């Protein structure tokens, strides 16, 4: 029996007023940047692409972000 292994191609980014920032991880209530930028409290959009299929959802950066942050609070916004 041959085991087939499948690994998805995943890309995560945060879009803030047209600027894109690469994310390392997302979780309930937080995001982690690959290189944390300096951002104010703001509305943003998470873009997750898995094997070419894109999903987007709005979030609010509760405290903003500064370069020494490991995790940044991000609350999903629901209509």
C-alpha cells in the first residue's frame, strides 16, 4: 500500500488600507505577523488562500501592533 501525503499551499496576510502584511499564524482572537509592523487600532481584513481558494473576513485590531509584539489581538467582525 502506498500512502499519499498531501500538503496544502497556504498563504495568510492582513490587508490594512491597501497595504499587505504577511501573517505567520491566525487563531481565535489573535494574529501573528511574520514581521510585525507598527499599526494603530484599526479595521483590517484577513486574507487566507488555501490551494488557490481565497477567503476574506474583516477584523478589528484591538490594540494596534508594534514590532516587539508576538501576538496581536484581532477580533472578527460579523455583519
